[in-house]
């Protein structure tokens, strides 16, 4: 079935079905493959029906062939040149401020004790008879 198709081939096929996740393209009378929604065109595709219709002839590139499952992954996007990035009229993106590690001051602030210091303090307190509740 898929022995005559190899990854990298560019072919012409006909759209036979459209689903929310992709379009099925017939390569010949007995073989069809799937163009995933991410492989339809460059850029974001919300609804495949806005771009393709059943019966459209499209150029596709074979991405992979799974003989065992009998599946062929196709791409329309791979047959088209990527559009040049538009920068005119677009606001430049602001970079998020970088988080920096602040070095602790040389002296430990009042009221802050390390766990080790606190543990020693608690041990001393536990030895005092006047703090023990009876």
C-alpha cells in the first residue's frame, strides 16, 4: 500500500475530508494521508475550513510513512516558502524584567535566626522549669 511513498516526496493530492485536527488527502485511488492542522500553512489555523475545501488539489510533502499502521503523515506547509516576518506596524515585544538574586546583607537582619540558632534556643527553653505548663 504505502511502499511507493517515501518521506521527502512532494506530490499532488486531492482533499477528501476535513476534521478539526486535520485534512485527509488522497494520493491515489487506494492511498490517502493526513495533513495535521499544524501542517496546513505557516501561522495559526483556527478552522481548516477557512483554508481548505473538500475537492481542492494541493501539493503535499510526505513527512513519514508508517507501514505497520498504514498511515502517511503529510504537510502542505512544507511545500510553501515561509513568509517573511513582518515588523512594520507591529509594536516590539517588551522583555520581561530579569529576576536577579539579591545578595544578603553582610549582617543578618534583626529578628532572623537560622534554624540551627533557633534549635539551640528551643533546647535551652525546654530545660527551664518556669516555662513548662503543668
